[in-house]
C-alpha cells in the first residue's frame, strides 16, 4: 500500500488546520496565564505518559529557558500505587494527555489539587475525567484521531505548550500565526522524506539523538518507530548518549540527529565529533549546519526560532515513521498489541 492510503497520513496532513484552531483559541491561553499569575508559583511539575510525556520534555525546556522556573516530571505511580501524599503548595501541575482517561494520571492530578497545586489539564477531550479535574482545561483542538500512533495531537501539544508560555510571559503580540503556513509548506513537501524512509534498515541499530528543544522529538521518533515497526530504538539526549550508550556504536549503526533550525552549533558539536569516530551512518533532520557532504540531510523548517522549528519538524518525524513502517510491511494505523487509549494504574 501507498503511505497516503493510511489514516496516519491523513491525520498528519490535518496539522495546519489544528494549528490554526489552536492559535485562534487564544482566550483559553490568556485565562490560563491569568490563573497562573494570580498564584505564587515557584515550581512546575509535568504529568504525562508516552507521547504526551515526550511533549512534556519540550514544555519543560520552554519553561526553564523562558521563565527560569524549575520543572520536574511527575511519577504517577508514587500516588496511584504507593499512595504518596504530595505537598504541592506554590506548585503548578500541567497534565498532558490526548485522551485524558488514564487512571494513574487522574489519580495523581486529584492528589496534586488536594496538595495545593494549581492544575492545568491539556487534553484533546474536553469531556474526559482529566479535563474536568483541572482548574483550567486547554483543549488541543486536534479533532478525532483514529490511528493508534498519535501525530497531530502530539504536534498540538507542542504548539499549545508554546502558546501557554507566550501568554504566561505576557507576549500577547506573539500570535505565531505564521506557523500555520510553515506547517502547510512542510506537509506539501513530505514526499521528499520517502527516500530516507526507504534507506533505513530495520536490521541495523537505529539511534535517535537530540538536545534542548529537539530532545522531545528525538524521544518521540524513537517511540514511533518502536510502536509501528516493532524494533528497539534509542531516543536520547546527545549529552546522555555519551555517558555509556555510545559504546554500542559501530559502522553498522544508523544515527538520526535532530538539529532544528536555530539550534546553537555548540549543542551538538562535541557529541557529533565523538559519534563520527565510530563511523556510523549519520542522517540529519532539520538543518545541515553540522552535516558533512556525504551525510544525508532531511531538510526541516527554516524558522530562526529553534522552538518553532521543533514544532514544524514534528510532522517530518511522523511521516518518516509512517514510511518506514509501510516499507517494513506493517500497518502503522493499528500496531499489534496497542490500543488508542492506554490506561495505566
């Protein structure tokens, strides 16, 4: 079958319209910012699982860089399994979930509010228990998503994160409407990724690395390949990768490096120098500022802002995953052993 025959493709293609709806729903982000500013927030906890947890890494980095607040990632089982009582005075908890129906997230969110937290729920289902548990609900506006592998809802989480932080900072003039056209341009040129998807070899080690804003996409690409092509893939920070996992590299390895436009060269220079010593195949996604002539490059967004380029480039990693799964003879819309809503206790 052709990649365009799959629901996953049509849902990726809806991303520009999702972005337009989100950008036009500025009232919900303004309200969230007002609620945050009315409280003496000194730290943030992000509550999520799976793909939403990957988006949470993007939001974590945004808040730390733009607002200078410490951000942690919740351990839902500390409450749902171990019954921990949490003291969340002066804490903002942001829960990210496409379905808003995972029991451990709902349990942790309720405990957080009882512990004094301000709770923002960011979901694609305004009628979900998690959406109703929050002090504020941010609707991702992605519309129905049928394919098990989340695509447009993940991209929506990234953009919603940016819009929330924009309003929190008071940058109301930063409407980000240009991202709709950037997304349309990206979608229109997705077929340029086909050759890269076809050249990936499922029998050889695949590693995905990123850093900073792109760390979220690195984790997400690795997750998407695992759930649709059933092979183990590491998705890591380029810095963490040097602390042990790099020892597995050899000439047979395939390393996908996420380097969005706007990323400082120093973010990846040292890591890439070490990686090249093992002579693996390098595939760049985003910009080519550090790529050698013989290395493959999937060109991404040309936005000057790294945080914006990361959002646009998410569609490329989704399409790469789709093409790779189809090449391997799998149905990415319905991966074996998975369902659209994962309910963990």
